[in-house]
């Protein structure tokens, strides 16, 4: 429409100038005003343009004297009266400054510029909207990596399309001073009391460092994940039966040990439960160690003069180490707080930890180890409670020792069970735990579980622990634990460990969400069946960072 306006203006101006002069006998005021009305009604003229052209037409129509008769004749017509009325209601200068003459060409240029500016603004708006939509589509694209909201202690989670990538871990270091209190050696004991020398070390605690990578996704309605957990230590490694957990080697040119404890996959649904295949923490004894406060400190040192990847904490002085074992296991959905788990595990050997031919060994396994557990979580009167009970069964074949004839092919069936409870009320937390086994051994699974005569030894142990949070950042912990190993029928080994026990007191202060300061004192005592015993005291201070 805008490109037609110059032609329209030219035509109307020519009409207003030419017609009165060239054709004095013809008066077009009525036709002209009607034409203007029609153009305004069709939207061809703005109100401002209409008023200006109408005013000029009326002015020129009234000025010439030689057309008076015609004007008088036409003044009586209805159209002329309308023109006069419009002249009264729309004076020429209404809304305009004096001395400003309307120029249709300039007005048309201003209109075009305004229209162009509006078009450009509209195009910019469309471009901005398109850019916003493109950005939103890009953010929702599977090729964009996003970061989930950080939760302290839960690691960092990155979302790459349908896959969650979680990276978590911890690093710790302690200065530990161990002072033996003397005594005579105990075979299978965990105290350093008979070593006779004080020792200082900069070492890991019960935990080494840990870096855990977990990939999770859902495909065809199945939740699945893959986990890789690497646990390096700060001290030099030394080759031995326990690999990275063997006592260290504090000599020059040494290197730290790396313990790949976790390599497994999980898959399942909320309705069916979750299956696990690979290497991970076992079921039996897992709640005992995961609720042990010394998990974040040192506890019993084991070997402090030449520390390995970890200390003992309360392992062997309250529970048997659960261990990281290849497995195919299953965890059920939770039903009203009740949950069950069961699995088959790589069978482990009976091991002569006490030495000196005191225990039988085995390296033949025709059937897997089986473990299972039930847990129940509930709350009564503000007291949150978790109860658990689990079992372990493994058949050991081909037992050997100095006193077992090879032709006898002795075997033993190991059975063990445990129960535990954890209570939380406001700022207080308490843990009580007990285990008992036949052929289970002490300290670690199947350490000294079978006597040299091929008969199973019974064992039991317990620990109690109390924790109180004085503030959100500061807490104190105290615990006491015992592990007992009894002689097998027909056995009389005076050097064999009868009892390992310890008392631990620790203070923890959370400097930040990540960094925790730890100070601890531990007393450890070992006693043999024949009367030998020894003890030691250790003090530790350090930090543990968890993310």
C-alpha cells in the first residue's frame, strides 16, 4: 500500500491546482471531498493526510472570485455543507505549529522510515526467538553435557544425554605415633606390643584414598550402571600375600600400591530388584565395617613401622573383614522397610595367618561361597532404627597341614551369622554388633578358621559404639570391641591368639563440607591361649577429604 501513496498524492495535488484554473466552469469540491472520504475509508489515507488534503481543497475552492456563482449554486448542495462542516471541525492548523507547511513527500518518507524500522524490529524479534529456540534445543540435545546439582558427599554428577556420570572419592593422611606397651608374641594377634620399639609414620587410615567412577542409565525400562573403584595408598607397596594390603616397604625408590577393589555392573528395576555382577564389597560383615567410626580414622594400626595401604581400624577387634569379592548377587526392592539380598561369591581359601603350622589351609573349591542378608528400617518415637542379620556358607575341600595326611582329603563346611543394630536419636547415634562362626576364623575371612588337625575352630566377636554430635561440625566417638578365637576339639596350641580387643576414642571436626579434621587415641591388646599377651597405644591426627 505504501508504494501507491506518492502517485496518489501527485494525482490529488494536480487535481486541486489544475481543475479550478483550467476548468473554471466546473467545480469539483463535492467530487473531491467524496473521493477523500472513500480513500480514508479504504485506509489509503491516514487521518493526518486526509485533514491536510481536505483543507487545501476547501481553501482553493473558496478563493477564486470568478466562480462565485457556481459556489453559491453548489453551497446549497449536501456535499458542500459536509465540506463546510468538516472545515469547522477540522481547522487547518489544528494539532500543528504555526508556520509549518505540510509536505506530502516528507511525510511519506517519514512513514516509510517508520515502517522500515518496524519491519526491522519485527525481524530482530523473530531472529531472537529463533535463537532462543535453537539454544533450548541444543541444551536438550544428547550431545550437551550438563552438571547436576552438587550434594556434599555424593560426588560430582555429569549428565551426557541419557547417561549419568558420577565421580566421587576421598583422600586421607594421618600422622600416627605407636608406642608398644611390651609383652610376649601372640600368633595371630593384631597388637604391636611385643615389637619393643616406638614408631612414627605418615600413613593412610582404615581407608586408603578412593576414586570411584559410576556410569548410570536406563534402557528399555532397565536401570543399569557400571562402577570402577580405584583405591591407591600413600605408602610404598610391598609384594606379599595381601597384595596392596601387605605391610609396606619404607625404602627409597618405592612406589605406592593401587587397589582396584570395585569392578562391577548392576541392572534391574524398582519393581524387580537389582542384580550385581563383578567385584565389590561382600554382604556378610558389610554393615559392621560401614558403621564403624574408625572407617574415617586409624584405629588399631597393624604394622605402623612399615605401613601398607590401610590400617586395621576395628578389623579383628570386633568383626571379621567383609572383603571385596567377585560375586553375582541380588538385592530386592524395599517393602515397608524390609529388604533382602543374596549372592554367590568366589570361594576363598582357608589361610594359615598365625603361621608356624598352627592352622590348616585349603585351595580346592567345587562350590561357591553363599551369603545373604535381611535389613529392616523403622522409626519409633523419633528413634530411627536399622536392624540387620546375615549369613555365610562355604565348603572347603582338600585341607592340608603338617599333621593331615594327604590321603585323608579332609574337608570342612564353614557357617557364620551376624546381627546388628544402629540407633539414631537427635544428636546421638549408637551401634551394637555381634557375630559367630564355625570355621570362619578371625580378623579376615577364613584366617585360622581350621586347626592343623583339620577340625573347625569356633569364633565370635562384638563391638559397641556411641557417637554424639555436639554441633553440626563437631562430634565425639567412643567404641569398644572384641574378637575371640577358640581352639578346635583335640587342639592345644598355647601360642594361638585367643582374644584381640581395643578401645578407641576419637574427635571429628568438619572444617568444610569436604574437609574433616580427626584426632584419635587407640589401645589394642592381644592374648594367646597359653597366657602370652601384649598391648600398644597409638595416637593419630590428620585429615580426610570426602567429595
